[in-house]
C-alpha cells in the first residue's frame, strides 16, 4: 500500500471515491467535497491510499484552515483539551458528521494499516504548515478505529447526533414504529398544518435559493445567530445549488406566491440528509417547523427509498420524540 496527497478531488473519479464514501455519508461524498474546494476560507488536499494495483483503499480530505466562520468548527472555541490551534482539519469540514474513508471490503488488519497511513499523511501535511491536525465530529465507530492508531488516544465527546429509522415502505410504517401517544401527536401536527392551506412544492435548490436564503437567515437570527444575514445565507445556498445541482432537493410551503417555510435535504447512501430548514417569522401555519423538518422530508425519503432520515445535532429531545436514535460525535487530536 502507498499513500500520497492530492491537491484536488478532480484527480479521483467520482465513482471510485463514492465507493468508499457511501457508508460515511453525504458530507464526504465526491460532489459535496468538490463543491467545498471553492471555499476561500481553507485550502483542500486529499490523503489517498492505493493498493499495488492502483485500487483506492482509503482516503480523507485535509483542510488547511485560513479562517473559520463557523464557531462549531473552531477548535479554540470548543474547549477541547490538547495543544492549542490545530489548523489542519482532517475529514469532513461541514455537516457535523465525519469518518475516514476505507474500503468496506478490507479486513480489520488492512483497515488499521490504511488508517495509520492516513494518520501519517495528516501529520506530515500539518507539519509542513507548522501546525497540528484534528478530526472533528467523528462517529463513534470512526473514533474508536482511529483512536487505535493514535496511540489509543481518548476521543472527546462533542455532541449528540440523531437519525430517524424509516421502517417499511410508507409514512404509515414510520408512524407505526412510534408509541401510541406519539402517533396521535404526529397525526395532529400534520393535520393542523395541512388545514392551514399552504401549498407544498418540491423544487431544486437552484430554483429557489434566494427565497430560501431569506428564510434561513430569519430562523438563524431567531436563534441568536445575527451574523448569518440574508446575504450570507443566500450566497451559501447559491454556492451549494451550483455545486450539488439536481441532488439539492427542497420541499417548500407557500402562502400564495410567498415561500413561508422550506427544508433542504439530500439523498445519499441509503440516507436522507436534512441540511437546512427555514421559516418565515410571520408564518401562522401551526407546526410548520415540525412538518418541514421531519414529516415532509420523511415522506420524500420514502419516495426515494432511503431508510434513514439524518436529523443531526441539537434539539435532541424533539428528535427523540419523533423516533430518532441518538449516538455520539467525537473529536480526536
């Protein structure tokens, strides 16, 4: 096995990369990462491990971070133990879901050897830039496997991560998986929202990112993120729409010609990944947020044939009430 660092993901065929990324998630997919290369706040590189015949066995993005606009990815603001200021981030830099990529067919011994090579690439890359590296938001399995090649370093728990299993083949099957009282509550929330008379449209993000950016900024502001203004959110969604194309799906609720609420999600690797939700503060439809965050994306997931809705961090109790299973996310330095 040999490892080297590539300067662009264009050097790796999408089907070859995604063969490894499919089980790791959207935020490590070829198309998502290629879109992130245009972000001027970091310089992307990619650690690649190949077999003697040229087969890609393992990989990890490596970001030399120049400035970090997201506090949740700034190690100096997260009160993590260890040396201060690692400027190289290993793995996914966005999405709060991370793992090194390895071929699913590898034996445990070969996987460990690949992880050791990725570790060495990350260390060497960081040393070239006179800094250190870290892996944020690792899944529990990834943290345990990587910890074994970092002298059994103890991963630090960062956050909880929620995912809603979607059994069967329809929304009614999802409902049946909930306790009886929750089934009643979900039916009530769906009916009350439906009776408000908003029209539901299914769109590509490229067709509505300006409207969605306004609503996303309004929701962020309501949660205290005043720096996330409409201009910033519109630019962010516009860049995402350009990079992801037809994969960027939006379900939106309209009051006449005005978008009142939306959710943005992606289908990848058997999972529907909820990316963003926005609501108009003046939207009077009851339970609009719950319907756009959970119930309508779940319907879309069933239509696509995925088996899980990844709901992510925060508001964990609300997600558990809607059937989410919760696991940990970890940092390793």
